[in-house]
C-alpha cells in the first residue's frame, strides 16, 4: 500500500517557495467552509484590504487569483492586450521572456528591449522604444528578476510609460513584501505577484491589482478576453465590491486562510520593517560570502536582498555543492538559470526565511561544501563576518 507522504523539514533558501511559517501552516488545517459562506466572503474582503496595504494601492480591483504567479502574469496580458496590439517588453532574464510569450499568444506584437542578464532594465532604451513605437499600448517589465537577482528602477519605468500614455504591466512576484513597491505612487496599472516568495505563503496563489485606468481599458475591450478563467470582468463579479458575489470558480478556501494569515503577519511586522529586515540579512549574507572569497554576480546598487546571485568559483561543481547542502544540511539553494546556468547560485532570503539563523546556517553549510570541493578558504571567516555585521547593528 502506498504510504502517507511526510516531507523532511528543509530550509528553503532558493528562488521560491520560501519557508512557510508554522503560523501559516497551522491556518491551513482549520475547517474548510463554503466559498460563498458569509464568513468566507468577509474573509475575502479582509484579504483584499491586506493586499491593498502590501501593494500600497487603493485599487478597487485587487485580489488573489486562484493559481500561481504565472497565472497572474497571464491575467495581466490577456486582459490588457487584444489581437493586433503592440507591447514594449523589457527582458533582462527569464521572466521577461515569458512576458514576450504572453504578448505573442495574445496575437499582439512584442517590441523587445533587451539588457544583459544581471543588469537592470535600461530606462534610456525604454524611452527610445516608446518614442519609436507610438502604436504601443503597454510597457511590461519585471521589477525583481528572480533568475538573476536584479532589481530594475520601476519608478522611472512607470514614469516613462505615463509620459507616453501607455499602461504598465509589472511583475512583482519576487518584490512584493521584500523591497519597496508603491503601486499607486509609481502609477503601475496591472501588477501581479506570487504567494510563495517574500510573502512566504504556500505556492499557488497570485495577488494582482489593476488601476482604474486598466479597468477602463478592460471594460472598453472590443472582444472578449480569450481566457474564460482569467477574464477580469467575470472575476470581478466574484471578488467585486458591494454587489452580491456570483459563483465563478471555487476559491481555494484553505489556501486563502493561509494567505490571510501571511498578510496579517506582514501587517503586524509592518511593511517597512519587513523591507529593512530583508536588507539587513542580505548585508550579513554578503559580508559572509565575501569573507569566503566569493563574489556577487550583480552590481551592488541593483542587488535584490531577497535573491542573492553569487558566482560559482572555478573548479567547484555546481550540482555537487547544491546536492551536499540538501543532503547534509536540509538546505535548498537555487541554481543559475538560462544564461547563468552553472555560473551562479541563487541564495534566497525571502519572507519568513529572511532571518539571522538562516544566514548563519547557509554560510556554515556552504563553507563545508566548498572545502569538500578543495576550495581554499579561511575557516570560520564567513560566519564571523556576518556575526560582526549583526553586532555592528546592535552596537553591543
Ligand atoms: C516565480 C516567478 C514567477 C512565476 O511564479 P509561479 O508562481 O512559479 O508561477 C514569475 N515572475 C517572477 C519574477 C518570479 O520570480
């Protein structure tokens, strides 16, 4: 007979999912109620308010899509684009490439603005593209490129889009809850995220928010959105304002308990505190990695504190090191992707996983694994450098 599945207790320091807190895991085990139960409807309202806080927006159309981040991405593209439209798509990693796929599958044209993997999106190139393509109706970019660990200047990119009267689709899957993100102040129009990165919820939910400009565009569509499930006009009837909720699909009831709990935890900590915690642990990790003689793959100004790309030294076997971390330390870190495969490791410090204990664990484990590879390092220097950094903060 097939046995029950009991996963090991891992520490998740890859590109997501991140460690889910015991509080959130416990919320999943609460009794399932009907998705149209009046109590569940009020939970939905609270989730909406909490998401507005996380996104820093007052957008009415703010809700969690019942599917992973990729579905949030698709929802933004299929609702804002129609056949024959043009979108400017910035690519500096894996996820910009997926945006292009989405644009083309909508029957629209993608004008690509490409930058090196590990570099931010260049606003000058975007300005050029906007000037050269007055037919474009959308600018799409990734705020935090998880494949490389690079932040782009979302505020400037949104400003350029405003100046040219195009709507912004912004990927915030990895940025939400980890770095500054101000949907309203920046003027982003269709923004999607994921539950399993800096929110540290279980995977499978995608928070999205649409500006009034985006809603207007959706309502003015000449043709129905080709995706029934992701058609925001229909989803609005389920999640929408004061009107009676109409059945659209069965919400993942327990997963939404978990999202609610996650967002309550974020509110308790405070968004600004969560952001500075990510920054603090990132600084400590980098101090440790550099003390080991390793170098970061991304320039300091554009590094993501929640996703640290570090160069794999010559002579060190990528897969063997990651395998050892998992086997001996129950520690997961990420491999490089695409152009960076085999060249970098991606060490996540996302959400609940962004804590001092994990920084120290990772540095210790990595030191052991690198020594086994014959890599020369100064034993104990990494943990000492990180600890010194933490000490310097408390001044004790
Ligand atoms: C993880 C990720 C996605 C996809 O999210 P899924 O939940 O895996 O579908 C999209 N964009 C970025 C930047 C991501 O990091």
